[in-house]
């Protein structure tokens, strides 16, 4: 396979401890998509660090640092559950990995940018399977929650990404990227995909990338409305307990204390209202210059001429880790009363009644209702809103929209302790990551197919590759979802256009985003 200039950009905000024994170059040599680089692959060429202060407005200056230890990952950004010795606020680092043959490749090489997930406050550059070149951006309260409703510094995380993209446009041609305007595809998983969706709705970002690929985007949550952001900001100021200027207080507060306050806010946020989901209470919010289009109703789509090709993929059992963590095997199956109570707490009485009356989910004592809950939650949060977005893009004459479902995966390390996720046939949230990068303990045929499709998409905006079934465009009436890992067609089920998003509203519709 022809090599690709590979830029692996991640949000360094992990709950897992960094993997200190890994060598970047040796990891890359085991990623099949980079096989043409090895064994001659040199270490990364440089680290670029944008200089900025806590909650400062925009990061626009850079220092190019000589990397004294090419095998070392940049420091993690501040985050919960990680020792402070392993984090730094000076963490906005970008490592550019360049194939040694890039500059001699006629026409240059395209670039892939990856943003990992983690609910906007977790995940990291050292997560399993995500080792390569790294970008850190300010997420959590430092990047998405300015301490004042009058702050000019909202959506700092998006500003970080745009600053990195702008820098890359200036330097990629010198490293063998496509000449002129670099050809760059953005891809991300879970909240990383949501971050890219935010950029897809930000006109200032449009010239900076060509295509997008969403893995497991939580589209149902939507973005925070301005009112919800204000409520969260007020709760944040109250939690900080500051007198005088909250902004100055937050800037000068001890980092450990700031992270503790953030943990308290995350725990309390679901009690503030229905927009603050326990998984992602802090999210990007439309503002002055960001997310002018949210893709949630007929008036929130860009003109067709400004849309980008989009691939939307999900895994078969997205909600399984969440459901079986909330209701572990040690407590046994849940009763119908517990099921209904959980449903009402999360989607309200009216929508719960509609779900219970629908023909798509079997509610009876002969099945473990956790299996029903995980299917229902997968449909509501991930699969059905992704398919709805694909249909809407087709209706608005998008240049290309594709949907896929992973029916085969490689168990991601955090899922190995969830019994249901290691059962044959299960494909849990994140189980597509090591399939893509080929970094799992085992190799599967789908890795070769997926990388071939990526290679084509990065170059042509079409995810079809020689020797594999055609991936058809989704239409306004048929999403034509590709079975990634199997042969049978993917059934529509509850994701029919007349159920989720119509008869039963998505959360972003209920919250009037």
C-alpha cells in the first residue's frame, strides 16, 4: 500500500496512566498502515508548542522545541485520576511524524488527523493503540468552560485545533505534504468525533480540512445551548467559591484544587437539568465565531457548496460498557421496574411511555433487560442520530455521506473487565480503534480492509478500495449502511425515519438545540 503522510493528533487528557515504556518509532513500525515506513522510520522531527495561559483567548504563538527524547510522549493536560507529576498546563504539543520518503513522493502525501474520545475531559495520547504523533488541546474546564458568561474565551479547545491546523497548513508542504493547500482528513472517536462535528459547523475552519470520518459520535447529546452553558458557568463559579473576579481566581488557583472542583462539578452537573448528561456534561457550545451550524434541524445546515464528505461509523454494541457498568453482573439482571425507572430518569416520562409501547424492543421477564437497555441506548445516543444526520445531509445535497456499522472488533483494554464485552459477537464502544490502527494483540482481516478504505478516502473522498464491496452513498431514504466485518445487510430496526427523531425525539430536539 502506498504510504500516507500520517499526522496523528490526540487530546492529551487521559484517565489512564501514560504508558512509559513505549517507543514511538517502534509502535509505528507495528501499525500496518505505516508499514512502508519501517524499519527505517526515524523518530519524530519536532514538537511544536503553542504558548498560552490558562483560559487565555486563543493560542496563536509557537515554539519549536528540539525533542531530546524522541521516544517520550508529551505531557498530559490536567485531568482527574492522574498524578499531577504526569500533567502540565504547558501541554499543547504537536508531534509531526513524517515518512522518510515523503519529500520525494511526486505530488506529496495527504495527511490524517485523529482526535481521540474521552467525554471532553478524559482520554489521552498514551491510550492503547493511539501512539504516533500527538496533539494536546485544552479540554474539560480549561478548554470548554470559561468561568464567566461574558468571557471571550469560550471553545478554547476548538481554537486550539484550528490553531494547530493553521500551523500545519504552513509547514506540511515542507515535510512532503501535498503542495499548496495540504489535503487533510480529520477523523475522531466519540467526543473526538463530536469535536470535529463542531468544526464542521464552524465556517472559519472549513478551509483547513477536506473530509471527516466520525467513529461513534454521540450526536444525540448535541452541543450545549447558550442557556445551558450559562447555567453551567454559574455552577462552576459557585463551585470555585471565588470572591471578586472568577476568571482571575480560576487562573491563579492551585491546579490540584482546580481539578478537584471540576470533579465536583461533573458529579453534580446532571442535577442541573436534562442537558447535562453524566457522560458529557461539558461540551462545546455555539458562540460568536464557533458552531454556527449544528446539523440538528432544517435551518442549521451550511449551504451545500460548503459541506464536506462525511463518513459516520458506529460499533454494534456502543452502550454495552455503560449499561453493564451501571448495572454490573454482581447485582444480577434488572427488573422491569428498575428498567422503567432508569428510562424515566434519563429520557422523561413521555418518551419512556413511547419506547415501552413501541414494537422495536422486547420487554418481558424472559430476557435480561440489560440487553434491551443496551440496544435501546445504542440506538438513541449513537446509531439512529448518525443515520438521521446521513439522511439529512443527502437531502441537502452534501458532496458525500456514508454510514457503516462494525460487527467485528478488537476488545479495547478498558473493556476487558466487562464480561459482556468479551463475549463472542460483542463489539463495544472503542472496539473499533485497534481495528483501524492495527495495534491490537491480534490482527483481523477487517484491519486491512478498513485501512484500504481510509487510504482511498484520504485521497479521493470516496471510501472504496479495490477488492472490497462497494460502499454506497446514503440517500435521503436509505442509509445503505455497510457491514464492517460481516456480510448480512444491517437491519434498520428502530432507526427508521418515523421512530427515533420523529415519533420519539432525540435529546438535542427535546433541548431545542
